[in-house]
C-alpha cells in the first residue's frame, strides 16, 4: 500500500490512520476522551463524532418504550452510553467491563439497597458480569403509608437515550441482579 503512495504526506496520512485504528479508544487515540480514574488509571473509551440519524433514534425510542412501557424518557443522545453517563459526565462511550475499575479506583463501597439515596450508583449484573449502570434518582414509597420503597433510576440505554425507570424495569439483556454502590464519605465528627 505504501509503495503506491505519491508523497510523504500520503504516507504520513496512512500511518496516522493506521495508528488511530490500532489505538482505537486507547490513551493514544486522539479522538478518545482523556478519561482517568481517581488512581490515575486511563479508561479506554470511544467518542462518536455525530448522533445517530433521527429515524434510527426514533426507532430505538419506540423499541425501548415497547420493552419497558413504564420508563419515562429524559433525553435522547447516542453520543454516550450508561457508563459514560454515570462516570464520564455524558461525554463518551465506555465498555461496561470498566465499571469495576471505576468502583475500586474511585473508592465506591457496596451498600445494601435500603441504604441507597439519590446520587448513588446501581450496577446491573447478568451471569455475575456487570452489564449496565444507572444513578439512583428518586426513592418513592410503594404504597401510601408503607415503609416499602421503590427506587427510580436514571440510566442511558445503549444509544437509545436516557430513561427514568423503576429498578427492575430495564431491558432484560442488562440482567436483574442489582447491586448498589456509593462514594459518600461520612464525616468523622458526625
């Protein structure tokens, strides 16, 4: 391929393109967000250049509403995923395999669901592998006067947008084993 190039500029262009493909999403990918955990560990990620076409987003929205009719849409963007929403301020897409790295490096601790409050994280597991993450948005009583509560979560469903939803009202591919995590620090003087 290089032998057919006519100039040094073309050769450099091909080298740069090959480097971007080889380093796609890594620390060396100029398009990747410089995303690090609190322990200064880089987290590979991919930043799409553009939103998906409107007709694709509309179809994804309809599909999600059919799967989970009680979910309430918040926003529709395909530029980030659930991990990007929860840990990278809606700026990039991060593979769910990195969820444990964020939890450990950023000093999250696992808590019982009864301890959860707004802003805590819920991780969905399937076959003991993290598949999805959301943020506890609201804790609503299930029945008037009852102590039982229902957690409402805000999460990004792939490239189909953000939804407010009940804890288990998610696409089945994410799994139904929910574990809660918090980064809250309790002051020693309390």
